[in-house]
């Protein structure tokens, strides 16, 4: 098992990529703190992990709220005594062309997608520094390269890439690895909100000819938090079927 007995906080774990990441890390022996605003969903995931014979607990936490984040860390540390892995996966979209984008749409996305990972990494650093061990994986998006109708989302994910790099520099002294994954379109509830014609065009722009599955991301996360990736930090890895290459197909 590649992460046996490691304590992992996975945000946005009630569905989609977060659910896949929690399952994959649990399969490889991690104890999972499954975190989400959707209380029922996150309870169900924790129950499922316990059914697999793993240790898991559900936390109904808004990751953008500093007080709730602090309470989350205290509860996880009280339960398992340490925090080894943090996966910042919770994220939202509020799409609109920039000329129509409201301040609320901008603020909501920047708060959940960028401020929350900052709060979670900051809270984790205390434990990582004491343990001289820690792994962080931030789930950004290929959209950080730019995406029509997603000024807020793209900027939040670009910020997350930068936060990854600076966190990697600051936490390296404690032996902590901080990396980022930039997924392309994935088969999750989030992608089901995209209009069909936009989705069809998007599919054509993916060299490998399909959208990704949660397991594609979960396997990349598992690698980055495993000992095999011990010398990798501050990096952003595209898991997007080649869409980030940007070249036209012939
Ligand atoms: N689906 C895609 O195509 C795609 C592509 C690139 C990047 N991503 C990124 O991957 C991550 C997961 O995406 P997904 O497709 O699984 O999304 P999703 O909408 O299916 O799941 C996101 C989860 O985050 C939770 N969440 C939202 N706000 C929260 C908050 N404030 N506190 C706690 N939990 C909160 C939601 O309740 C939900 O369970 C996101 O960061 C997203 O931006 C997704």
C-alpha cells in the first residue's frame, strides 16, 4: 500500500473528483477526512470507505470559512494525532462573459477556489512543520491558461498554480511537497452543466478523444502524495488528454 496509515484531508469529497480521490487514497491505506458542504453526500462517502475496512470520518465544513477550517483541523488532529496529506479539491464555477460577470460571481469563485486552499495550507503548515512531513495537492484546471466565459474561474486557478509554487518554496524546509494538477474536462456533475454544443466542440479539442474520469485524477494525486514523487515539488501536472498542448489535430 502506497499511503498506508497516512491521514488525508480531501475537500469536496461528496462527489466527482473528490469522491474518486478519497476512494483511491483509501484503497492504498490512507485514513480519510472527507470534507464537503454537502453533509449527506460526505457522510455517505465516509460510510462507504468504512465499509471497505478503512478509517474515515465525514466533516461538514465550508472550506472558505476560517473558523470552520480551524475546527476541522482540530477535530482531525484529535482523532488521528497528525495530518499528512491535504488535497484541495473543492471548487465551484459561476460562468459569465466578463462584460456581464457580477461582483458576486467573481467573489464566490475566488473565495472557494483560491482563498480556501490558502486557509487549508496555512492551517496544515503548523502540523507539517512539527512532523517534518507533509504532502499537498491542489486541484486547479487546464482553464488557468484562459477560458472564454470563465474570467473568475481561470483567474482563481491561475492563482492556485502560483500559490502552489510559493507554498512549495516556503514549506520545502520542512520536507513538504506541494504540487498541483490541472485537469481537463472530467466526467463529473460539474461538467454536466456545460451546454451540449460547447461540450461537443470541447471534445474535438482533446487529442486523446475523450473526457477524463475521476480515476485519471485520483491516480495522479496518489502518485504525487506517494514516496515515488518525493523529489517533485512546486509543479503543475496537466491531466487533460493532451488538451493543454494546444496544437491543431490533422
Ligand atoms: N469537472 C471538470 O471538468 C473539472 C475540470 C478541471 C478542474 N476541475 C476542478 O476539480 C475540482 C473538483 O471538481 P468536480 O468536477 O468534482 O466538481 P463537483 O462540483 O462535482 O464537486 C465539487 C465538490 O466541492 C464541494 N464544495 C463546493 N464548495 C465548497 C465549500 N465552500 N466547502 C466545502 N466543499 C465545497 C461541492 O459540494 C462538491 O461536492 C474543482 O476544484 C474543479 O474546479 C474540474
